[in-house]
């Protein structure tokens, strides 16, 4: 099956376009959400993507045939490298760190000052450890694991198989990723791993088959579902291409007073989407020494950092002698820890009070959270705020900061668009491109070039013809 998202022009009738797609293509069509009838999710059961270039060519054809503003393929993209416990972690070279033999299992909790935050909430008679807060987690789903025994769970969903069971079937390519990232949020203090917010109510959502093969439209559907089913925080330990469907879903969640965040990315260098979007909290990764993890993506899009190197998490044993927990690395873990801190903050102050405080100043809960984590971040000596955000998230300082405090700051320059990515990499160059049409494919080529992997995709003929700037063509080796 091939899946696309179609963004209609303002003058188009969604019902008419839907009827045409069903009659002419045998498509299964639904809106992204009840609030977004102009974005159609289109499933073509008899179509598969032979290559990346074919997928984008099909999208351009659909846009032309139906007069849409833009169409994007739900293309699995390998733009979020993770260590592969089966094949080994040798790609990209130099990205991954060796394990630290003498690290305490709780080091990441102490780095973000989660235990101090728990104690502060307890001393104030406030809900602690994320009690009552729902964290939605679009990922690979979860399995039964002793590090998750006793976790408070709410109903999740599987957008891969379209059923109510978000169990991870442990597909190839970092199996158990969703279980690992969940554990650093919610694991009770009963085995090796202790989550930073172990009283959170966890909403597991299977949105992808593998974190190294992310499909953006499926993640967009998961964000919509989580918003509509009561998530207070949505955390995405994944990344890939820009997607108007996912951008719309995130904006909708933020408007509904949900805190939304994503991993900055691994090994690519620059921040990937959705973390790159201005309305999404982007989290980079650090080491036990409070320095940038060697594989973290960096840049002005980063809001905050958290531990991402050799963080203890649940794992799926792959070889004899493997334990079911151990050290892992990646910004996937950094954003999960940050989501836990968001839950601690909401629980401590009370979500209704946080919403009222944000509304009183004409901002969203997301904007209030972003502002306060920047104000309270711990900034080690020599910290580069242009690459790693305001500092390392500090749960205790965040909880002790009054909601009424405001530090006036200028709005940061936008970083979320493909033109802004090109400017970041190449400076101001003369580009005349239909960004709505070609943005996702162009971003795919740029990120693959940065990753050093152009073996699995070639540009479509249409995009190759559309890129006329010689500087960009040389960069992309066209």
C-alpha cells in the first residue's frame, strides 16, 4: 500500500476531491482530523513505492491531476540513525560512543535533577513524579518488559496495523526502541532503570515499524489521535523529512494546550524534522560530562539539551548474556527525559493552573514551557547556545520557578522551513523553487548528503530539472 497526504487549495471542496480519488484511483481517503478537512490522507492499496524518486514522482502526478496545493508521499526515510544491536553500530562512522563501565544507573536522573524535583514537590504537598499526567509516545510501540512492570498505562493505538494494540512486534532495525524510550520516562524504581516521571500515565502509540524507517504521515495521524484522546505531553523519539501533515498535527496539538517535543536527531549534523519546526521543542543530547554527545544534531533550532549518551534504559536482549537493561545513546533518550520533566512540571503546578497562567499572558502552554525551560536551564562552562540550546534541562529549577515570572525575550528567528535549512548550510543563495511541491524531496536529498548516504535514493527527474542554482547542485552532487 502507498500512502500520501494531499493539501488542498482553499477553493477546493474536500468532498468532491475525495469522491474523485475513490472513483478514479480506488483510494481510501480520510481527513487528517475533523479540524483539518483540507488535508486528506490517501491510501492506495494496489500501489507500492519502488524507489524514493518514484514516490515523489507519484506525489507530483497526484498534485497535478487533482489540482492540489501539494502532495507528499508517506515515504519511510532512514534519516534518524540508531545503533543496531544486531549488525553493530558502525554507520555513520564516528557517531557512536563506547559504553562507560563505571556509570551509575541513575546518572541521567541526577543530571536533570529529577530526584530533587520529586523531593521539592513532596515537600510542597504537590503531586510528584508526574502523577496524573498523560504522556503520549508515537514510536514503535512497547512490549511486556520487567522494566515496565507496574507502569500506569492508558489506551494506545497501532497506526501500522490499524488496531487498538500498540504492541511492538520487534521488527528489524533497533528492535524495542519504543520500550527503551518509554522506560526512561516511566520505569518504576524496582529494577535497574528508574524513569524520571514514574507516576505518569503512559500512552503507547505504534506509529512506525522502525525508528530508522520513519513515516511522517503515520506519525501525524498518531499526534492527532493522542491529542484527541487526552495526552498532555507528546514526545517523539524520531525524525525525518518535513511534512505539512505532521506540522499541522503539531500545531493543532499545541493549540489544544499539549506540550509537543521531538529528538533533534542523530549523526546528520543539523536538526531534522519534526524537531526543526518552530512549534516543536527540539532536544539535543549530552554526555555524563555535560558536553555535547558526539552524535547529536545541533543548531539554532535546538531549544534544550538532556542526557543522550549511555543513558540506562530497557533493552531487548539480542545475544546470549545480554541483559534486559543497559546503556543506550541517542537524542531519542534525551527527548524522553525532557518529556518526563514536562510531566513533573504539569503535575506539580496542576495542568489547569498552567493553562490559565498561559492564557492570562496570551501564550500557549507550549510557549510557556519553552520559555521557562530556557530561563531555568543549567548552562555548563563553555556552553554553545547557538548549537545546543539554552542549556541542560533542570527539573528542580523549573518546578521552583513561578508561573508568573516572565523574562522578556525576542522571538527567535524561524528555523523550520527547507529554505531556512539551505540558508543555514549554504548561506543566502538565489533559489526559485516551489517549496510546497518540492520541499520534502529536496530536504531528503540534503539530509542524505549530510549523512553521507545517497545509495538508496536519487532525485526525481522533475526535481532535478527544478534545481537550477549551481551552488546547490554542486552541494547535492547533481
